[in-house]
C-alpha cells in the first residue's frame, strides 16, 4: 500500500491567527483559510491505481479540533484554538483506499491572536484614606495581566471616565491623589479602572471597580442651617417665648461634634437668652417697642462653637448676624407733651392768629395703632380752632383764634384737650388755659364837659371842693383813670387818683376873683381826654392877728415855790375895729396846763406859773404852750404862737433797773460779740446831767461777757459750749451823773442760760457688733442692740436708728436700737451674693432729731454669724448628668454633689436608687465615681437612666435625687446582615438598561457611620452587565441582556459598613439571575452545508442525517418540507454540468433529489434549508444554503 500512492503534505503547518484580525474561528472553518501562504487548501494524495481515496484525522485530541473531508481532503477546524492553552500541536492525518491506510504527522504551531482581555487580580479593590491626604500621595495599586503576546499582552491602565481627584499610572497601576479631597463634599469615590492591551488593530480591555472611601478629619468649621434667622416678634411676647431655634452643624460629617451657642453682640440689656446647647433663643425680659433702646430692633451676632468631647469649646466656630424687629401692639395711649398749657395773648389778636403753644401729641405705637382724633371741649371752645384733628403717630397741634376777642367780655378761657385713639378706648388728656392781655382800646370820658364851683376867699386850704369823674371802658391799668391839670395852679390841688379838687393855697378875693382850669383825664395806657373847671372866689374877712415873734422862750427851775413870770407875748391885727380887738388864751400846754395863766401887763400877755413843777414830769425839761390871739370879727379870726418854757433839773432820783433780775437764753453757737441781753436802768431825773443820759453801767461775774457802759448791751467775748457750762450769773451796776455824795447807784443781776444747738453727731458705743442668729429664725427674733450717744440736749440728743441701705432680712427699733429679724427667710446657703451679704452684715445709721438733724460720721456694721440648720437638700453640681461610654468599655463618670449646709449637715453620701430594673453599674458613695459592673452592649441597651440619691448626715437627713443619662456609644461590632441572604430573580432578556433587578435588604445593628453601608458586586459580574447602588443596595442592569449569550448569572454582593479603618465588617448575599427567553432570534443551522452518503435503495423513512440544534432557541424542530421529487431536466443538466467539470469523477448515471427543510421555534419563526441529493460524483460548488448527499 505504501508504495501504491503518495500522501503529499507540508512538513510543517503553521496555523496563525494574526494580530489585528478580529476572527473567532467557528466550527466548520476551513483550515486552509487560516493559512494565507498555503498554495492548496486540502490534503493531497496520489494513488497509482486511481482508486477513490478517503482522508481522515487520527487521534481523539486531533479529531476534537480538526475534521477532514473524506473525499476531498479539505481540512476543517471543529472548534477554536487557544494559543494560551496550547501553542503547538502534533496532528496525524490519514488517507486510505481499499488496500490500506497511510498516516503522516503534521506539526502545527498556533500563532497568537489578541483574543484575551486583561485580567484584574486581587479584586475587590477597596481603599480607605483620610480626607487630608496630601496631593501626590499614592493610595493604591491595581494589578492586571494579559496572557497574549507582544503588544496584545502589554496592559495600560486608565480611569473610565477620568477622575478629577485621582490619577492612575498607566503602566504601574498606581493610584495617586491629584486634587485636595473633602469628606463633606464627597465621602466615597466609585472609580472604574480600565485595563487595555496595546494591540493596534483590535485592542481588548477589561473594567474593574475601585472603591475609595474618604474618612473624615476635623477640618471644617461649623455652618449655620436654615439661614437667615432674621424674624419679627410681637412686643408683648412673654418671658420664655422662643423666638428662633439657632442651629449649626459640624461640616465634618464623619463624626460631627456638638455645637455651643453664644450671643456675641446685640443683646441689649440681656433682653434675650440663648440656650448654650439647644440654640433656643428666648425672650428674657420685658420687651417694649417704644423703648428707644428696642425700637430700632436688635442686630444679633451669634457664635456657634464646636464642642470637644468633654464639652469644652474648640477653636472651630462660625458667626452669623441677624435682626429681630418688634411688632407693635396697641399698648400706648395718645399722650400730650404736657398735662397743662398756659398762654397769654392780646385781646387784639386777629382771627387766624396761632397761639404760641408748643402742643405735641404722640402715640408711640405704629400704624393704625397710632391713629387718634384730637378735639377741644369747654365753654366758648368755638372761639378757637385746632389742627390737625386726625393724627397718626405724632403731630404738632396748632391752636388758632377763630373769632375776635374782647378782654372786657371774656378775660380768660379754660379748655380740655382730648386725644381719642381710633382703634381702642385709649385717651390722652390735657388742660389749656388762655389769659387775654388787656389792651388800651377805650378813652376816658368826663361825666360833664364843664365843672363849675363858687367858694369864699377864706376857704381853708385842703378843703375838698368837688370831684371830677371820667369813665374808661377798659379794665385794669388801662381802665384806671388819673387826673391832672394841664397847667398846675398854685391855689388848687387835683387828686390824681380820686379826681377830688381841693384848695392848696389861700384865696384872695382882692387879687383874683375867678379861676378857669383845664383838666386832663389820662388812663393807664396814656390815652387822654380834656375837660374844664371854673372856680368863683367870694369876698370874706380874711386878716388874722399876727404875733411879733414866731416863737417865744421862757425858763423856770424845778421845785420853785414862789409865783414866777415865765414869758410875755404880743400880737397885732391889720383889720380895723372891731375886728382888731385881741384877746389871749393859753389854748394848750404839753404838761401842767392848769399851772399856767395869762395876765395883761402894758399890752403884753404875761404868762405866769402858779405851783412848783417836777422836772421829771416834763419831757426833756421843756413845756410847750400855745397862746391864741383872737380878733373881734364875725366870724372872729385868730392866730396862735408857741411858747417854749425850759425847766432846769435837780438830782433828786437814783438810777433804777427795769428788772431786779434779767434772764437771758442764748444758743451755744452764738458768735463772739453777739448781743445777749440789754439791761436798762432808769433815772427819773430827766436831764442829761443827772438823768438817763448820765448813767454808766458796769459788769461783774464772767469774762465770757462784756457790758457796754452806755447802752447796757451785754455781749459775748468768746465762743460758748453748753456741754461745758450751761448757765452764767452776772451782777450789773448803774451810776448817774451826780458828783460825790450826790451820785446815786442802782444794782441788778443777770441770769444767762446757754441753749443747746445740734452741734454734736451721735457717736457709736461698744463697737464692733457681732451677733449669732440661727438661719430660718422666725419674725421678731432678737439679734442685738446697738447704741449711739449724742451729748446734745433734747431732740438734738435724741438718737434715731435705721438700717441703711435697706436690709429686707432685719428690722430695727428706731428708738432703742434693738435689731430683730423681719420674717424674710434667712438662708445661710443662699446662692444670691447680694442676699448673702445682706444676711451677714447689717449696716446701721444713727441720726439725731435736731434741726437740722446730724448723722453719725460713719455707720456701724453688725456682723451676723448665721448658725446652720439642716434646711438644704444635697444639690447635684454637674447637671445635667450625661455620660457617653463606648460599648464594651467600663464607665468612670464622676458625680459631684454639694450641700451648702455646714459640718454634718453638708456631708453628702450618694447611692443608686434601690429597686432599679437593671443595675449594670456601681456608684462609689463617697467619691461619686460610677463604674460599670457588666459589659455594655449598645444593641441591647443604648441608653441608661440611673436615679442617683444624695443624702446628708444631718440630724434630720435631707435627700436629693437626680437622673444620670448614660449613652452607650456605638462600636463597630455588628456585621452587616442580608435578609434574605439569597435572592432568586427572573428577568426577561428584553428588560431595558438600568432596570431594577433586586432591592437588597441589609441591616447593621450598629449606629451612625458604623451602620452606614456601601454595596459592591464582588463576583459574577465580570462582563459588567449589572451594578449595585453604592448606598441603597439596588441592583440594576447596566446593558441589555441576551439569554442566547448567557442565560443565568450568579452575583455576589458585599455590604461593607463605614466603621473605622481596620474594623470594618462585611456581609455577603447571592443574587441568582435567570434570564427568560424572548423570541428575538431566527433558528440558525450549525453548518452552512451538510454532506453524507446513502444507498440508493434505502427505503422511505430511513434516517439520513442527524442535524444538531443551535442553542439560540429553547426548542427547534427539523422536518422535511416535502416528499423527494425527481429533478427536472434543467436541474439535472445543471448538476451534470457541474459534475463533469472534474475529470476525476466519472458519472455513469445521475439521479438527484432536492429536499427543503426548515427549523422553527415555538413561535413559528423558521429558517429554510434546501437539501440536494444526487447520485454519483462530487459537488464541487455549492451554495451556503444547500446540503449535498451523494448516493452510493
């Protein structure tokens, strides 16, 4: 056999998949198509006997990869080759005829084709970095390899899409920070790393997720939320009313700190209060929009400060400024700027004249609350007008004259001015008083145009002749009329006030018989009216006797016993007899009228004395006589003359004091030289020589006083002090002007009492004062008595006590100085510094009741020692008791309790309240340190409320309780748990992109960041067809699914909590995704042609060929579409022509059949196939839709 034919094959075959040719070799590919330099595409063998040859491949492995056409030697690949699995193959081919088989081995080297995508190693890629990681820091390195060779195996890395915050080294896969990170902006980055080989024609790539979690660093200041805080509140907002809730948050979101709130500025008079912890801004005082301090509103600057774990303020803070405006309430009545207005205006004021009154009405409210009406009431209020009458807010009220005024009708007005509020019953009130100023608007009018009078020439001067009258209609000064002569006459006098005309000079008929006078009537304003007065003089006897001397003098000695001539007088009368006959009489005498008489001697009237005279009875020693000479006329005229008689004194009387004893009372502060008393001695002798004027005084008894020798005035010579000497007794003497034994003396005593003045202030005795008082003492409990001494007398020395400044806890008896408790509770432990000071110190002032009263130069202080009672419950100091303890760790919080009582009353013991349901703690009763007695688990109990009891050691112990709140802080000790752990999901392959596949339910019993979960797909998603929500755990499709490519997926989902780095925990769930078929593919035959051989005499129904199903559909059926029929002549001829092209084939007889078959799915989508059967020969050319069967 070996010598009967030749098997021609290359010594070495090279099957190359060239780089850049995107071909996946399918089953049935001809191997010859893979080798471009092959000259032939089949195995060739020579058989000298020209027998038909049958080609084949030998070996199980070779048959898995290669198939050989039995009759042509065409070599086919059954399945793709993989260089990375096997780069070289030894394949044995065979050719046989009826005589035997020849085999030959071919060495096939498989060339590389870029058919492998890079593969990532070490997934899942997760990294945690701090937000303050410097730019340029390498944070991670990814690793991927590609088993291909050359450029197809060289991998470059990149982010898809690029990240502005991270870069990746294309060659090494090192991830580097390129921009500053901020946890508060982005806390995690989900980056897609693209690994691409460098094949230039058909580069392949793979994707992987890199999860970068940013951990928080305290680098952010807090920020205020819900800005702005500006608001308006009503001015009557009550105390405690919450105005706004100030809220700031720490921008460091990883573990935000608490915020403390303070007001920096703008809180006038602390009218608002801001809670340090809650940020609640409340009203802390009485608001009043009308208060000038509050009316502009409040501009607050509020500071929010982050608090450290121990509640102390940190350096991180933020400030904001906002305003609070007060909304007006109608709480103010209209008010005038004065309760009373007074004005004086002239009665000549014109209509429309504005009174000079500054009237201002104001309602301090706003808007309609400040609207009011102004009106005037009272008698004759229509004589004036006011404007405006309708006011809002504030207005100047003008008052004007409405009608002509007349002082003579109405002199004064009194009105009530009201301001009535429009929206309420608020009323403002004021009084207006208007006094009219009288003006001189009327002239005087005489009652007669001419006054006429007749009188004798002897009318005495001063005689009232008649009254002239004029009337002026004005009042007061302007209505008061005064009268004048236009030319003042010598004979007449006009009383300017009364108008009476009187005689001022003598009339002499012989000189002037008639007077015509012009009279003026002038009022107080200077207005005048002229009148006339006519006086007629009547003739009378008008010459009186005339003495030769105006005054006559005479003398006489006291006690003369004989008749003595005193003086003589003589008068003449120019009238003729009988009018000139004169008679003399003594008409008056200053004393001793009966002692004198007149005798006529030689035409003289001689005055003589009948009895002795007493000089002391004659004032100044002079006797004044009046002697009258009367003529004989009818009526008789007379004249008188004075006669002065001088009486000479004799020293016949001793000096005699007006009192035998003088009593004087003088104040002790009388100045030196001040008059104390006048002593007065009388000497009945009336002459200067022996009488009063001659007296000389002298003093004996004390040098503190001096006596004026002439006046008898006793004065002080020095300052007196009643407290040293209060009474003096002095002796005074008076001697007259007599000489020798004729000199006479008088004696008297002077008793001087020095009166007290308030010149001494009270002085404290027995200082200092200390008292013991038991706290809580009842009213009127005696405390102590204080004493101040005042050496003055009477009221000046009477001391009144008072407590100053006022002390509400004590009273004092103003007279005795006894101090008692007032009844106000004395609390030794009071926390009010002012009350504590007032309870322990009593400042007492002392003042006398003199005029003026004198106060002690300083107050005295009573120091009160308050004796303790056990009257206070223990007080917990560090309220509120809040402790934060990480779970699993012991607590060590300290509780401080204070009892302000003393000694045993203030010694406090602490304990946990008995009967609490869970006592996981132990409290040191002395130190107040609380310890845990069990491991704390936040997931079981996250918050404890412990009742702490503190009790003192007093005789009657007192207790206090408080609550300690212990918050168990979370530790990342819980693993995320999926429920359920397995999800079975069925999806139709036609679901759109981003369709929800499953909602994963995962929970972590931790809290805060420890319970914050991040989701990743860690398995079963190599082709990236699914994604999971980073935070919400929702699984979605990324691209459209194709059941014919992959009908099921098993996704592994991991949930990672956000606990501290190194302690994070992971939970895993599995999602089984079944892709449901949709009729979206036509059936496909696995081969373009099928070829087999059958015997020509096979019976009908014989199985010819088993066609394999392509797995794109769920069910496929292959059937024949019709019975075989003989070919028509044209077809037969065509087939013969085709067959005869090959000289190697001898066609003795050709009989062919065509069979049409179709493959259809359940939805009757079919793909037709034509089967061609022929007898003998080989079909060298065929279409891709035909199968050829040769008949054997």
